[in-house]
C-alpha cells in the first residue's frame, strides 16, 4: 500500500453536490471546492458564475491510491452527473457548470479515457458521453462559505440536490432494481425473505454470528462491500455485529417504525437490500455504534480468496 497521496480533479456541475459523494470515504484525505479550467487568476464565485472566466466549478481530491484507486474515483464521478449534457448540469446552465475530468498524469488520462469509452459503449445513455478529459490547470480554492456546504447547510443542500433534478437522475440511472423473480432463483428462502421482505433471521441460528475468520462481508444481492472482520465483535445478541462499515456511502439508514418500535434500519445503497438495524449500544471505545446485521443478507469472502473473487482493492484492510 502506497503512502504517496495523489490529486484528482473533477467538474460535475455545482460543486456543492460534488463533495459529499467523495468525502469521508476510505482513502480520501481531503475534498476542496474550487474553480479551474480558465485563465482568470484568483476568480470569485460571482466572476465564475458570469461565464466569462473560462473556469468551471470543480472539486480537487487528495487521495491515497493504495486505498482508493483513481479508477474507483472516476466511477464515483460518473455516477454523480449527466455525462451527455454539454450545456451544464440539470437546472444549472452555462459553461461554469459543464463537466470535465482534469487529469494530472498520463496514467490518469488513460484510466479516464478507458472508463469513458466503456460507459459510452455500455448503452446506459441514449446520447453520447461528451464529458471532456483534459489536462489539469491551476486550481483556485473557492470561498470559505462554499467549502463542505453539504455539512454546514445540510437542509438547504438536500433541497437543492433534489430540486435541481440531480438526485432523481442518479436514482433513475444508477440505483439497481433487482428482478424479484430472478432473486427467488438465486437466493435461498431466508436470504430472499430478509433482503426483499425485511425479515429477521433467528439469533444464534445463522451462519456468521460467531464467525471469527478474517475477511469481508458483502451484500448477498449485489456483492458490494459492507463490513470487515476487523470491525466485527461479539455483542452477545446472536447476530453478526460490527462497529462500523467499510464505507458509509455503501449504506442507507432509514427510520423503521415496525413492531411498535422506532429503530434505524440499515439497507445497502446499490441493491436496496435490507441488512439489519443500527443501535447505539456498541463498544464505547470504538464509537459506540452496533450494526446488527442478518447473516442471510451477506456473503463472507475469506481474506485469502479476496483477490481471486475481485476484491483485491480491499486487501488494504488487512495490512
């Protein structure tokens, strides 16, 4: 695992919406909102929005490629934008809202171009993928009020992301909708009942509640990585319990009022599988949270099998 951090720079429309998808993920050191691509030195927000500077709103990411690869970052980027729109993004129009990938070296350029070609040929969009891949230029950090906007103004941010059309576009184009009939063939009855019908398996009578082997736990439906054995602990409840997920962005938390209780349900982000519930009675020295999961919602990948099964990017968890 390398300790040499790198930079990645992406323009995806309003930079308020381009920080959250990358921020606080494994291997991400910092995400800064700013302006780049033009020739005006030290531009202000008002100047850039006037569409006279040549700059676009962008984010610059400092990352550890030994944990989060540039290829993964590019894939995350595609899933935040409409790469077929040359005039801006969603309700935001004009050159300052155009998309772009700014590469910092030849390897980034190659990865981005290959990723763009793959997306264009996938048939996901009816129009061509037109996001340009261009050399990085001087990046100017935006004003303080635009940094971490999704944290400091979360209510307005959520309204804006929804109202602009970005949120619905992402759900429509990137959220998986599993075929229920195919899942009935792929999953056994308890796996289907848990993931698709929000059932709960019996405590102490499930596959992983006492598993102590090193490895990762992935969504039984989509294969997305959920938890590491390093964060598993014995909660004496009869279900596999974890102090934290590998990547919080891979989970959705929803209020569950079933059975006369108010609980926090945990679902996988891409496949929308019901996984279990989140409680605040976990180990205090590990943050105090307990992710109480159903074994039937997960598949365990032993550490020694991770590379062969396509999870080599997560071997850093065990180094």
